[in-house]
C-alpha cells in the first residue's frame, strides 16, 4: 500500500478529485468546517495497539492518545475513546482514519492494520489503469473513477480504492457524538416485566359470589410480561424531551387463590368448588391459581430526561390487549399431583387500561398497569378488574 503523498495521479485525476471535493463542500457544510482547522496526525499500530510516533514506553494506549490530545489542545472524552478502541479491536483488515473535530481543532487518528514503525497514512496507489472513468453525483455523495482507481466522498467520509486495496477516512465530530449518545433516556428495545398482580373492586363482590373465594396470596400472585417497543421524539428541549413509545407485548396474570376452592366454568357463571379426592374427602392444595395470557398493544407518551439524571423518564399511557389463553392449575400438597383445566371461564377477551412507568438511573424501571375493563363478562362473574405492578428491565 502506498501513502497518500506518494500517489502517482494524472492531471485529469487531480481535477476530478478537486471537483468532487468542492461538491461535497456544497452538500455538507460541516465537512467544510472540519477541513478549515489545523490538524494533527496520530498513528496507531492496530496489531500491537501502540502509538507509532511520539508514543511513550510502559504507557497504555489510552494514556498515550490522551497525552497527544492534550498536546494539541483537545480532550479525549469517553465517546471518542470508545470509538477509537472499537476500530482498534475490530476485525477490519484495512487502514482506517478517524477525523476528530473539537473546539475548531482537528486530529486525524490513523489506525494501521499492518504497519511498520515508520508508517504513514495509507491509501491505495493510483494511476491511469484504463480509459474507464467519470464523475457521478447523487444522494449518496460524489463518486469518481479513473480506470482502476476510485474515490467516493459522502457525508460519512472518503473511501479510496486502488484495485483490491481500500482506505476509509470517516468524519467524526465528538460534539455531535456526545449530543447523539448522551442526551435523553428511551423506552425502545426489548423489555421484561416482573411483579405482582391483584384484583380491584373486590368490595363489589356480592350475591352468589363469596369474597373469600377471591382472596389472593400476596406474593404468589405474580405478573410476567415481555415485549418490544419503539420510541419517536415529539419535541426536545435543553433538559428534557417529549417522546411517545409503542410496541407489542405478551403478558400473564397469575391469580393465586388462598383457599382450597378452585374455579370452574358453570352453566351460567363461574363457580368455586371444594377440592376433594375420589372418596369425597377434602385435600389440601399447595397451589391453586387462575392464569390468563394476553397479547397487548401499548402506547405511552413520556417525558425523557438526561441519562445521567436520577429519574430518567416519566410515562403515562394506555394499552389494549386480547386474551390468548386461560387455565386453572391445582397442586395437591401431599401427593404433588397437578391438574390443568383450560377454559374461557367467561373471561372478557378484550383487555384495556392505563399504564404508568418511572425510569430510574442504575435501577430497574417501575411500572403500574390498571385495567379499566372488567375481568369477567357482564353477568357471568363479579365486576372486578386486574391490577399489576413491579419492575421493568
């Protein structure tokens, strides 16, 4: 691989490159600002992870680069160091140059894949290898080809090709990286919900239904869910942003009853029966629960704060879901015998309600779901609803 200073180019090739360069200046002013500043070159041996020129012995790569940054009047922040380290530790076999701008100063970090100690910033060799060539300008940038040599200039950087050899120069503005990576919290991604659930409006249970039948184990009645969410920004300020999230979730209510009366689907309504053996003798149960599974579509506007804040976001929204399955499970205390009974149990297929979430730094987020819909169909069960709360990972 030959250095840039050693490229043997024709006059036409130079003209084409100059044309492309000024086209990029017109398309992306920020690149122009980067070229106006004084620049320093730091050369890194990717294989040995050392600074090639100006490095100090018995000093880590980060400390070496940090000292060179300070010498140039710049600061090696965490975002910049992470970017450099990722390229150094990557499987890229090509030479890479990171152009880092900060406070009207520029440093070119040249990461050499296979470099001798006197290596310079490499590029592909050049020459007029054929008559095929031309300039094309589009949304992807400016592309110049002269025989076997190619240069592609875009808002992301410059790619120089010489046959099978390739060198990439990527623009990197640390101020923009800090704004992009360090701004506001987000609910986007894969989420897991784990907590407890209970009944609401139990005071309305009367008539043919017994309140004791609906008494739940406080810690045995558990809620579990998982799903995927995406977020979109509505507006942003200097210290907070208003966003909205939406997605797809699956959840399970596990209502663990306290007594030995288990739930069945009667002819006209739900019923609770005593659990007995084949001889009609009462049998103690170690587990007696009703499980209801749903698929849900949540929508939650939320106020997002800086990721470094103690409270990272506050959200209040709603959800609508559809029942996928429901069943009861009983387990005998002595024998360990388990029985499952899948049925609709006159449960409402549609579920909807309100949701609240609180994001906390260095701690799982908190959530509360309050169903506005009744658990059972009207006239087939008591007018109770579901409530769940816990932590979100």
